[in-house]
């Protein structure tokens, strides 16, 4: 229970309270020392998080494929190290119960603040990485910043080029006029 263990090891300790196998592994290998694999290292932690992330993303993509259509909401904000990141959220109607679903899918490090570059990053991630058919996107929502919602050069304009049905709707969470 040390504070210096970090979130991953703290989480493992919590789960180990309810899982005898994991508890035994931690007590046997938790402080194994250099050269003795414990599978509790930062590298293993990062790999495990990556595998879980891929699995969650795959499940979301499968659900979107079944749902047929989706919309997206993208916003940018600096992280703790002051690197601007784009967050991508996908919205769709659940194919199992007909209720609206909103899923965060990723953060992307922002390469540029131009609408064109942000649109390229979003399209690359959705189409190339996730293999989502962007022609099924029926809506997009952003704040009022010109690089996001601009009608001539903003991201919304650039995303309308490959899909004229991805209609832009202003995000009311960012506006005092909604």
C-alpha cells in the first residue's frame, strides 16, 4: 500500500485482495529483484494497458459497425505536460437496446492547430487505425473556435469534403449562446 507504487501496482494490490492467485503471485514475485521476472514492471503495465485499449477500441468499432451510423465530437486541450491533445468521442445508437451511447475512443497529440491538420489526424485515426467507414458519420460537433468550426478552413469544413453528410452542430457545452 505505498504511495510510491503508482496506480497500476495500487490497482493490482486492490484486486489481489479478492483474487488468491494474484495475491500469491505478488507475495512471491513482488520484490523479486533484477533478473527475476515478476511481470509487474512498467513495461508490462504499458503493454497490458495497450492490449486492453485495443480490445475496448475493437469492441466500440464492432458496435458502431452494427449500429450503422455515428457522429463524432472532437475537442483539444493541453495535458499536464502542456502538449495539446485532441480527444475523440463517438456517439451512436446502441444496436442492442436502441439507447444513445457516447464513447471516448482516444487522445491524439495535436501536430498543428489548423483545421486541415486536425481533420487529417481525425480521419487517419478513425479510417486507418480503427478501420471505421467515415461515410457512416452523420454528424460532427465542436466548440466555436475558428480552427474547429470554421465554414471555410475549419475542421468541420475539411471533414465535409470526404463526407457531405457529416453535418456540423455547435457544441453547446462550449457556448454561452445555446
